[in-house]
C-alpha cells in the first residue's frame, strides 16, 4: 500500500554519458525503508548462470498480463516470466491517468517498440543515491540493470534487497516505471542477451496472446484464464465457466483457500453460478488495481462462503467500455449500451476514448468499435477475432473487435 512516509528511489540509465531525469522506484515494503547500513547480501554481485546466448531474441512486455515473454525463433527458445511493472497513475489530472507508469515511454514517443542495447547494460548495479539527502541504498542488490528507454529498465525485485538471493518479486503494479523481475529471472535474461547488440522490446497494455487467442502466461493459478480443466494444473484445480469470456481457474472450498508464494492471495466465496458451493477466487489487492491482470473479471466485495467476513475479489464481469463483452445493459457504463453482446454507443463521426483502454473509432454500421492490431494477435479483443470495418467518415477499412 502507498504511504506518505515512503522514500523515493530512483533508476538511473547507464552507458549513456548523460543520465536521464531520475525515475522513482515506487512503493517498498517497510523493512526496505530502513537506511541502517546493514545491507546483508545487497552489496554482493550476483553471478549470471552459464547459458547459451540467444541469436535473435525479442521481448514482449505485457503490463496488464504482468508478463515478460522472451523468444528467439532462431534457436527455439521461448519462456515467460512474471513481472512487477509500474504502478497505475491515480491522479485524474495527469496525462497518464489510469496507465501503468511503464506506459510512459509510449506516451512520450508515440511508439511501442524499444530496445535493450548491450552497451547500456550494467551487469551488477547496486547503489541508488537520494538526490535530496545524498543518502545511498543498495536497492538494486548487485543484479543486472537493462535499460530499454532512458531510465526505464528491466531489473531485480527491489523488495527484500538484503536477501542472499537478491530479493522477492511482488507480481503486480508496484514500480514507478521500471520492470521488476525475480532475481533468478533477470539473471537468466541477462545471460541470454548480453552478447546481443540490441534486443527489441515491445510494450503493450493487454495480455499477450498466441495466434489461436490463448493467453501467454506463467504457471496457472487461481484466477488465471483457461479453456479446460487440464489448463489448471494444480491440486484440485478446474476451469470455471465465465459468461463474459474464457474460463478462469478455481478450486472447491468450504471456508478458506490455499495460497501460493508469489501469486495473488485467494478467498473462498459462493459460486456465482451455484450458491450452494464455495469456490476459490483471486483477491483484489493494492498491487493489482481493479483486477487488471484477470481477463473479463471485475472487483466485487463478497462474503466468505457461509461467513460474514468480507473481501474484495475478482469475479466474472464487464468493465463496461466500448468493445467490452456484456450480457445486459447494466454491464455497460459511461453512456455505452449493450448491442450484440458488446458495449458500444451510437456515432456519426467520432467516438470517445478512455484512459488506459484501447482506442476506438466510428464504424459505418453506426456504432463505436474498439480498434485492434492483428500483429499482436488481437490482444485488445480478449482472445476474440479482429476484423476490418469501414470508418463512418472516409470509408477506410480499419481493424476492430466485432
């Protein structure tokens, strides 16, 4: 959670001659705020594993998916890692309102493609210096620091940076723009790309998807998207139907649910499709605002199954904006209505956009449509199709989620 007492920490780009403007790190855990000089293993450079270098690697960072996907078609390497990207901007007057701070490079440049240059990588970054007080803290814990745009970088977890393993990742929207990773994961990526002159980095808001619409993700856990029970490969796991989209992983419960280290905590609620049984769902926590990492899920305050204890959890629902799925008019918000199972609104020339959501346009059909990009396998469509529709003004064909 945010606190006025939290100190601001900064990422600094390397290898560029003139450092860019300081970039605050974001929230930290209370134990990490003690500037006591007892740094444990934070001053020790963490050795990179001996791994084959990739040939032509590329990285996709999905903010809402909380994933970094490193692939190399030339060698067949393909691996997905959990991340902690930038916190969501909560100031409604800010140009980046509603966006993760990691989206700032896109706002500044108008492009989504950047690169990690080998000449800019710091193999062992340790210290940060407070520009106001001059106090130093070794928050980067001797791990690689890999900038992709100025001070925006892929680096270690920050939290518990004194630990011998370099710390522990909080998977969620936690930083001020950098992409945090587990210490072992950032070391693997460094080992794989350090010999490559430039590794492309693509930033996108929506969860990354394969050509068949399957979401790119790490190991499945409660709340994760699924198509069948076999996708939920943990004890007792099954795929629960979601009327708004693909299913979600769950398991049966009577009062409480098991949690898993590094994953969102869980909560036992009455099954929305059968109130006589309990199911485990993901809790909505501060570092996962509005259940962003879960497709077609929204935050809802619910009682624990057959108890009075309450919690905010992620349950099937619609965010209610143009292009979002809907079952009835009540699912759609801000002037939109439910037509053909999708939230839309009438238009003659233009359509409104909303912070941190895909763009829209006015189609000749007379309704606002959500724009999508086939090159990213229509990630904006939540696993659905991406088709061409004619624009109402010029008749030009544009891709949209039907």
